[in-house]
C-alpha cells in the first residue's frame, strides 16, 4: 500500500547525472625489445603482446635480456612513471610490426631497448631509431600522441648525427657515458613528472661519467654570460658540483627539433598535448547539443574557460584568451549585411570557429648574475 502524501502541486525528482571528462595519462611508457632466454624457457611474455609491469623483478623474469632490463630501469626511476608496457620483438625482429602493435596503446613515450643511435662509417643512422622517429610523428587517435626517447652510443657526443627524419620535436635524444640503457631511464624520469615541469637538472637513476668542457661545447654549442640556451637538439647527462651529493642529472630538456618553428623543449610538447586533450574531452558533450546562437556560443566559451582557468590558477599556464569570431557578430546591435552572411553560413555549415591564445611561462634555464663590489 502506497504511503499517503499531502497535496504537492509540483513534484521534482532529482537524479544526478554528472559528466566527468576523460583523463589522459601523462607518464605511460612502451618499451619494445628483444628477450634472450634458454631454449624451452617458460613464463615469458609472448611476441608483440603488450604486457604492463609494475615490479622490476617480474620484468626481469618474464622478459629476460634487453627488454626486461630496460623496463626494470624505467620502473626504478624516482619519481616513477605511470604504466610501463613491455613489448617483445620477434626472434627475427620486425620493428615496423611491433610499432604498429603499440599505435593504439595509451602511452606517451616509446623506447627501443638497448638500441643506441649510431652511424657506422659510410653508413646510415640506426634504422630502428629512424623508424621510431617516424612512428612518433603520427597520426594517432585522440589522446594517443607520444614522444620517442633514444640514446647515442656510449661516449658519442656529436649532435650532427640527428639529421633528416630524426629532426623532430617528438623525439628526445641523450648523450651519455654509461653502460646502462639510458633511453629507458630518461623515459622513466620524464614520465614521473607533470607535463609542464622542465626536465632541466632532473635526476636520472643511472651511472655515467662526466663530459669534458670541450665535449659539452660540441654537444650544446658555446654560450656566453648574456646568451640564451644554445642547444643542438641533444641532451646530456651531468653531475653538477653545485648539487650536494652524487647523482646524475639531465643537462637540458631539449626535444630533437632543429629550427625556429618547432618546439624546442620537452615540457612544451607535453603541455600542448595535455591541454589539447583536456579541451577536447571537456567539449565533446557540446557536439550535437549547443546551438550556433548567442546563448550557445557563450556557453561554449564558458566551457573552454572552465578548462583553462584552473590551469591558470595553478600556474601551469600564465594567461589565456578565448575568442569566437562569430559570437562577436551575434553580439552586434546592428549587424551589417556581410555579418549576416557570415552568421547564416555558420548556421548552415554547422561550424563554429574558436581561437584560444595561451601564454605559457617556461622555467628559468639560464641565470646571469652580475656582482658589483664597491
């Protein structure tokens, strides 16, 4: 029997239906490489089947050899990366096939285990690294943009090796004097930080001897007291005397870009990828819902501001401006005939153009201090 209730002229039953935008990870890594094990060994990961590892010891057991060693090294970085996928190459390696397998993985970094970028005398750059550079350029599905990380041979420090297809802001190259898989370690290090954090002087958990001053000039170019960072799209490992204790750090945070139009720093590429996905994930519910009208376009601007304002307050970005050109025409008291045509075209084509200008404040990479004694 229903419980009697008094007269209610209006009845409202509230049912929450909140929308949570998709979240893109920022520190996941895919490491592809060879597995070396005795004939008949069991418990190994299958070929070309990505396997997530959280325990370095498990990686060494199930993917012994270069692959397991690289995965374990990436996992041991502090702060640590997100998910680390191990992808085993076939006994007759086919890098193209394996890179195709990971194209749909939600990873932000890709490494080829124990594979330095080298150029034999009279030969071509390491083929696998060239293929990695081509892979990270995309195209990819929504939110699957990524960067590749590669190391030079131990002691190699000539940036001229990074040429042609290798020149891209989607790659990170590191010079070192280590016997370890520096590429995997650096990928693990980068993956442990938020996208907007500069990679300059971030600790890398490997051992590496120092480069000489002359070698550093070859790597980075010469800098005087008033010059900005020079840079030759090649990073290096360093143990600064000014940092207490012993440790190995990234000497810079460059991408593999070569030119003024590409993005020079790792954090810029990562932050743009993150911002792009945040905007898309937030605005997807507007598609097919908001109208190309004064009210609808204002709501659209408000949604974009809702994504960007928290980032401004947390100092991920310095400032932003959202401009929807056709909205300015809707707001005119007396639109001109040309304005009417533009508004009619927007309604007919069902296309609203919006422009977002973001001011990004990079971290200090060089500090010039002049001391005057009197």
